[in-house]
């Protein structure tokens, strides 16, 4: 599910040095299927030409309040009503102050005040300007009025100062727009998600693990949060950036994951076990690095706790969802796992099929529910699949 596809996104560009970064934001919006319209202030045009935004957005850019009208519509009212979401980027201290105090003296401010769509401010300014009590007061006014504010990032600013004030990254801005536009059907629901591999130590420098990247679990955590859920993500070691608005608990071993899961378990209403937990671990962990010699190394392995089975025995009225990554007898093995471990639903995938399973941005799955329903899905992105899984869970909650 791409919530931006077909949406009208209005972008207000103000006079900050970060205006050039908004070109990439608009490019990404277009790639996701959004229709983008741009309003530029007079000051913004000192940093970047309207033609750039016109070329990227494929729509005429609005630059003046009293320019010759192109249609019989009142332009700022028409744009305000058309927008599904309104992004102000970069949001300078000036535009923040104007809107917080109800000033509408140009095309952009007039359109912001006229719109009933959701408005997202992405501040960008000097650190001292951002930290100024007046700016902070104005941001609080906007928040209380229902506007969305993305915190600026810390780093080296264009003025040479170091601190908080950089325009949020394109990914962060897109993520916020997706959040704002996503239906909140899981509002108030507490969702526990596990993701990634576990690492089972052999000695201080070696461990046993698997190929799980964590991408599926992270996608589910992000989708659940965007849909209003209170999400806890328990993750094994990955290189992924944790989703925003999600509580993240980092673990390494299967034993650590079990402890973390059962610490959060009591509060959860929905548990989605997407982690690839190692079935075995070394019986003994060497205190020092094992030095190689001419003999073969033998490692005695013992069973790890079966977290999913234990959850199944204790789940009560909770929804419990598992994954089955298989290489043969996919449906039989997945159905057996569903029954044996007391699951409400299981997502089965064939690791031998290209585009499915570990490390990819896509997945090819079959979803099996406890009532015997089996549905096969074609290859799709993991975030789209995450929403399909949540849709199925929502039906189970009804």
C-alpha cells in the first residue's frame, strides 16, 4: 500500500538555504505517485528558480498572490481545497511566526490559513534561531492548533554553526507525510513485533547467525505505527534505521530475545513474530578466542527456547502471528507450525524463490489463518505486504 499514490501534495517553499533540498523531496513524491503542486515565496526564489520545481513537479509553480489568473478559480482557495496534505519546507522562523500569529500576507501564508488539509512543517534555520524562546513558543502554538512539526536534524549548518537546525532528511519528511495520510485503524492497539536474526556466541569474536535482514519486521513495525498502533519492536542485530514513533529494544541472542519478549508481552494485544531466531546455540561459550590448530573444531549445540510456542501457550485472547521461512513442503510445514504453536495466522514464504525471504526488499508469501484459509500473493514490496498482514489482523480483531 502506497498511501501517497494519487494524493495531492501541496509544497510551500520558503526563503531558506535548504530550499534546494526540497527538489529531492518532490522527486520522491512523484516516484510514489503523488501529484505535487508548489508555492514559492518571493524570498525562496532568491535561492532557487521556480523552473526547477516546475520541471520536477510537472505542474506550474505559484509565485505571486496577484499574478494574472490562469483559471476562473480563486487560486489560493482552489489549492487549499485540493490538497490532501500540505508540506512547508524549509519552514523558516519567519513562516512559523506568521502562521502561529495568523498573518496571511502572501500566497503561501494565505493558502496555509485557508486549507483544511493536514499541514506539516519541516523547520530549517540557524540553531540560535531555532532555540529562541519565541520560535519555540510559536512551534508550540502550531502543535496545539493541530499542525504537524518534524524536528530538525543536528549537524553542521550552512552558517558554520553546529547544532539543531538542519532540514530533516528526505526519508524523514516522506515518512511523516505517509504517517499523516495513513488511516489510524490501529489507534490505541498495542503491537509487539520481533525482527532480525539472533547471534549465538561461540567465543568473544565469533558467533552463529542466519541471513535475516530484519526488513520484514521493520516494515510491519513502521506500518503498525503509521496506522496508529503503539508499537514495540524487539530486534536482533541489523543495519536498518529503526522506524520513527516506535519503541525499539535491541537484543543479540535468542535468550535475550525471549527475556525482552516476555517483558513486553503482558501489555501487547497483537504479537507478530517476524524474527529469525536461532534454533540452537553453543552449549559453552569460550572465555577467550579459540585458536585454530590442525584438528577440526567441534561445537556442542543445545536447543534455544521456542519463544513462539511459549507465546502460543500463554496468548489468551491476544492475536499471535508467526512466519515460516521454508525450502520445501511450504504449506504443510507452515500449517503444522500454525497448529502446533497455537497461532492465529502464519505467513509462509519459499526461500528458494527469487524475490522472497531474507535480505530482499520484496517478498512472495502465502498467508494461512487458523480457520484454514490460504491466500497466495504475488511478489510485492515488504511495506505493502506489511499493510496486507495488518489488514488481515484487523479482520481477526473485528
